């Protein structure tokens, strides 16, 4: 039961953080939204990361209205950071909650996190199912998280057992 709760917690963290950051990045609001709202929490985190990114580049962060300075460069960085970091954050939550020992297999989840942002197939499957961009990204993050679990042997993804021969045939 503990492992199942850890899987659910990790999947929820991966999905909710991805959705929150993608949603906030697409719908920027006022400079200081309240932390008590879902979008306000992620938007304030986005602004904090933007300020750190600007200072790391030696630029003064400037925001006028709803425009960020150096928005193109930051948007490119932030999109890749969210797609990479959120499934890994969910995996870390799972490992801490379940007490999963990864050991020498720690490279497998990192490779999956690095490889799957390049794959448009997963996003297109969820978008064609009618999901919005933030929901499609959240679903992609959960799929990557589950693949990470499978790569270290925490869950097994296998084919279903063949149907029994002893069942009566219709007809």
C-alpha cells in the first residue's frame, strides 16, 4: 500500500507541477498575483525563476505590464526546464516516499527525462484526444514518470496473460 501511495504521490507531483507551470506560462497575469490561488502560486514561482535567470545572465529583470524582458530566451529555457524537471521531481518524491533504492540505475530515469522532451509523439497523442496544451503536457509528464518507474524496476509493464484454454467456446 505504501508503494501505491508513493506512485500516486509522484504522479500527482509530476502532473500538477507540469500543468501549473505550463498554464501559468501561457497565461501571464499581474506581476504579484496572490499565492493562495493555483495559478498565483505557479506564476509567482515562474517570476522568481525568471528573476534568477535574468540575474544569472547579468541582465536587470524588467517587467512592464505583462511583458518580460528577454522573454524569448527565458521562454525557451523555462519550457525545457519544466519538461525535464517535473517528471524527475515526481520520481524523487516516489523514491523518498517508497524508500526505493535506485543505486546504479539512477542514470535510466535521467536519460528518459532527457530523451522524452524531444519526442512529440506523446504530446500529439494527448492533443489529438482533445486535451488542452497544459493537460497534454501534464499527461506526458505522468507517462514519462511511469516509464522512469519501470526503468528501475519499481513497476512492471508486461503483456496480459493469455486467455485460458479451459473456457467453453461459444457456438
